[in-house]
C-alpha cells in the first residue's frame, strides 16, 4: 500500500471514529435530557427566580400562599402579547408556552388592589411595584384588580421585571404542574 493510500485510509478511519463519538455523545446527551424531563427536572434561565436546575414536585394538597410553583400560562390575549414581546418562551404547556416559576401570593376570596404596587387583603406586597414600560420602553398595563375567584391564584416574583399577575391577573389553579424545588441554583 502506498503512503498516499495509507493516509487516505487513515483519514477515513479517523472520520468514522469522530462521527461515532459525536453520535454517541448526542445520544447520551439526549438520554440525560429525557431522563431529566421525565423526572420533573427543568432549567430556569429567567431572573424571576434563581437560575439553574429545578424540580417539579407533585402538589398533593390545595395550593396556598407562599407556595413556589411551576405553572402553565393560559391561552389568553395577555399571554399572546407577552409571547410576541419575548416575555414568555415557547414550551410544552397546553398553550405552547414554557411553564413559569412563581410564588402564590393570593388565593380565592382575597381582594387584590393594583395601583403603584399590589395590595392583597389590604396589605402591601413587598417588591410589587408596577412598571409602566418594559425594558424596551413599550407600555405596560397593570391588572385592574378585584376579588380572586374560586379556582384561580395570584402569582408573583420579587424580580422587578417579572411578568406575573400584576399585569395579567389571576390564573387557573388547574394550571399548576407542581411545587418548584431548587436543586442546583444561583442568584447572579
């Protein structure tokens, strides 16, 4: 075998080996992702809650104030507008959005006032100021307020730029996927 033929055979062999390694790595990464997805693990890349790895834990009781939950945004005009502005990512929730991680701050029967900030049952909610424009300078409108009806929740994040019930109002409790538990997170 000539030197050129040997080099050509070695190059083909190297390409086959490299291809096998890349394909194996891809299959391995996909398998890890699938196992994580099935196990309820999610990665949060938004500043509404600490960044990193979270887990959806089944909620075997009624949701209460203080619960941090994964919740699917409903298909509403406000959510469609939020998606078009880039506030929501695409995902596997029924309406095609990614789930949100938020804290429940209001439940059925509680009166919510939305003005400069949010007041629930007459008490001011810390870090709930309403922004009149988003980060791009586009106008934002706060929810009009009212009594939370049965089967709905008012959700919130301490992050000032969070898109939450301050802007779209209560959302169905049936949209809860489960409690949100931090696995490996950090606050930038």
